[in-house]
C-alpha cells in the first residue's frame, strides 16, 4: 500500500511519474495497471483531429481549476502556484480550467505556471459560453466573493461567441492552443442563464456546436463536448451533434451515480465517446466539507445524503479504508471514464489525491457496499 512518505520519496528521486501508471498517456507500449483496475494497451491511441476517432484526454488524472478561482475560499497567488508546482512535480499532466472559475482568475493562474512548460507535455481543457469583460462597476463579487476579478460575465453560445471565448482564454492562459473545449453550464441547474437551458441549447446547436466541430477540423482544438452538472444536455448533444468527450461535473460519485450509470453511460458507449469525471467528492462533501456540490445553496444538504455519508464512513472504517480514496477510485473506475479531475486548495490536498489513486482497496470493501445497497449492483469497482 502506498504511503505519503513513499510518495514523497518517489517525487524527490524524480520517479513519481514512473510509479504512477494512472497518470500515464494511453499510447504506452507495455500493458500497465492504471491504479483503478483498468489496463492501458499499446492499441489504445490518442485520436487526432482528422482520424475520425473521438478524442480522449491521454492522461487518466487531472487537476481541476475551481478552487484556484477562489470558489470556496481565498487561495493566494503564492499558494496557487505552489499547488500547480506540486501537481506538476507529481507527474500530473492534465489540467482543466474555465473562464467562469473566479471570472478569469483561475485561467490567469494556470497560465502563469503552464506557459513556461513544454506545450507538448501536458493537456489542458477550458470552457466556452461565458464571455468576460472588465468593468469599473463589475458585479463579479456577487458571484465570486473571494475573487478579485474586475470582470462581468455574459452568456454567449453563438459561433462568434465561441471563437471569442477561446481567443480570450488563450490570452489569459498565455498559450497558443487548447486541447479540449467544453460548452459550459447549459443545464437545468444553472439559474443564471438568460432563458431556459433548452433555449440556450438551441442557440448552441446552431452556433457553438458546429463552430467547435469546424475548429476541430481546422486543428485549432483536438476535441469538444459539454461540461455540465446534469445528464440531460449530454444525452441530447450525443443525439444532435458530434462531440468527442464531455465533462460530467457532478453526476457520478459514491453518493449519487444511479442515473449516470444506467442512462448516460450506455449513450456514451453507443457514441464511442468518453467522459471526464469531475466532483467525485461532491465538492468535498464526501471528505467532510459542509456543502454538497456547488452554488449559493450548497449548504442545504439533503438528509438522505448525510445519512448515506455516515453509512459509507462506517463501512470504510470497518475495512480500514479512507473514504476519500475510495470515492476517487470509484469515480475513475467506469470504462467510459477517460479521466478524473479533482480540485485542490493546498499542496497537501493534491498530493493526497494523487497518492489515493495508487492505493489498493480490498475487494471486500466494495462487496460490502453492494451488499448494503450503498452503491448500485452494476456499478464498476476497481480490481
């Protein structure tokens, strides 16, 4: 079993990446265990924009950008840079961010770190659908009280809006390209949309989706998809457009996974697409945070979720398992999960998450979860 000391020793010796097969690209020549029970073969490849094969992120584990946008609390520039440095030193090479996270703050922070790295060594995804504009009378603090951003936000899912959004992101990041673009937050939980999510989806259907397909064909991006908190928009985009990979932001965790497992995953397989899984801890809820997922009402946690967390903790304690570790590995286990992204507000947190992906969990733990009906009987679990 991996320990924090083992992990830090590997990092110091410069061999953390070799020890962490979960973070390796899919094109490796040998068959290696990924740490979540699946193996990567030389037959698994990374699609390019002209291959006709849907693009998948080539790394199984990534750092998400929500905390570095000061979503939940103040993270200083110094601490943000330290988090990114710790992730890089550990061998993490997939980074997910968005204009929305801190209204530009997270992208600026990622960019200040990554623009000094070899662009061929990492993958980065960002989002479109929200344009930012600096204003002396900005109301951004109403949305992100802990972010110093001067920007206001405008929702725009048109073709021109997508082009503008990507150009703006590249400027904030200081980069010349994005690998993946997610069309962000066209879903029923987004109460800030100017009209219903269905109406905004229709705009994207005529504008954002075909424009992103053109940009993929032009080689400007490698892949695109939806980035949402509910499954309905992903199901719809698979039937009406040609996405590669979608960000399933808070739909597959130990707490809540039945709908995604039985409704969304079959559609993903049929499309030969894949998913990036986010919020496997439900924005920290599983590991003890007093919130569930995101938004101003996140402190209103359903009683049944509190009870389920209590029961999960009891089973974990019986088997000597860290529940946070189990939650991360559970969300990474499905065959449709190309990558898992996690947020971190400290160096210690990202190193702990990294270490969790290498830790072995006894099969008896997963068997008891199924026996107690705490997870679905058909839910994939790590070997």
